[in-house]
């Protein structure tokens, strides 16, 4: 192995090419890369699920949902005018299509679809169209006097990159020479959606907002665990007792996996009381855990490297012996 690689500090492109020409070494590299990719994707998926649950929990609180709809669509809805609607639709063949959140105006076939995205989906208008058509299908007009359902859609994007996905189905459809937009004008089209992108706001704007959803979106912009602990304390300073009950659940979801349930509850009590003792201890523990995991990762990496190096040397030795025997 040493003959192939040499000193780490002197490792050149030529040596890399030489190493990669060795089948055993190449397979070792590819296997290790795949392990890290799978581990990263699994961890990222778990994080996305937690964040997804947080946003859905907040937006399903009717007061927060109505605030969002009024802001996004310039409406003046009252709490008693809307209700949460069944978000599962069974399609042909038994496939279930599940939307994130749907609100419906009481006694009217007017629906509000709210989807949460952490990653860009360049087919989002078509995805919105599928939801809209399923809602309309389940509420199909029964007679001449009854009108078909109307669906207004909103997408809440909380990913780190600016959302540059088309917000209209027309933008991703085939066009004609005259131009579809010129023919249709400004008519409301299926597949369109309003966008709420966390990247359009500063942290200060979200933190100072009177919307609990905006404050949760503020927390979505925090990528470091220690920064999150400081940020959640700032949020608690700016919300009332009722909102703190909802935010308690956000904290439980966000810190699950980082703390045991008893520690989380102790932390929540301190947040509600304005204390800092548990927070400081928690930050120290998180730093210590991170350092421990990093050291364990190093030791595991060295162990795997030594084992694989031994395998590679063994394979090289076998090939050399085989070469001697056949010449």
C-alpha cells in the first residue's frame, strides 16, 4: 500500500491514477463512497422529515393557517369560515395521493391547498395540478345550478437555495406561435400556485413577524444546533402563552434524536420560564457528543482503512504470485 500511495503529503495525481488502476483499490474507494452517500442521504431524510412535520403541525393550527392564507391570497378569512379537509385521495389502481394541508371554506366548494417543500421540484405546477384535479373530482358538481370546486394553491419553501421553479403550468407547457399567455390573458389557470420562500425574508423579518409560522420559518434558516438553541430562546421571548404551547411541540420534534425526552421537557420548562441553565449544559453536551462522534469516526475510518489496505496488499500479492507462476 505504501508503495502505491507514498506519503499523504506527497500524494500526486499520477499516484492517484496508479491507485485507481488497481481493481481492489478502486472497488474499495467506490464502496466507501457509497457508504458515506447512503449515510448522508439517510441522515438528511430524517432531518427533512422532522422539519416537514414541524411546518405541517404549525400550518394545521387554524389560526396560523388562516393568517397564511390571508397574507398569501389577500383575503379576509375568519377562523369560523374555514375547516381542515381530508388530504388523502385514492386514485385508480388504489394509489393514494396525499397533500400536506388542505383547508376548505365551510358550505362552499372553495379549497386552499398548502404544500411544503425543502427541495426544488421543477414539475411543481404539474404536481399542484394533480392535487387540484383530485380535489375537484371528489367535489364534482351534481347539477346545472352547482358550480365546480375552486382550488387556490400555496407552496411554502424552506430549503437553503432560492426557489427558481416556475409557479405556473403555462411556463412548463408546450407553447404555440401566438403565445398561450397572449391568448388567455391573466385568467387563473390550474397548476398555478402562490409561493412563500423563506429565502425572501431576513431572519430579523421572520423573527419580528406576528405569525408563528414565520417564526418557525426563521428557525428553518438556522442550520447549526447551538445556533438553534439560542434562536429558539429568542422566539420564546416574542410569543404569548398560547403560542408557547404550540412552540413546545416544535421543540420536541426538532430536538428528538439530540436529547432524551426528559432533557427536552426540562429544556422546554426553562424556555417557558426564561432560564438558561439547561441550555448552557445542553450546548456543552452537544459539543462533547460531536467531538466524541468525530473521534469515533476517525478511529473507525483508520480501522476500516487498515483492514482494506490489508485486503488490497493480499490481492496484489496474489496477482504478483500468479504472474510469476504463469510466466
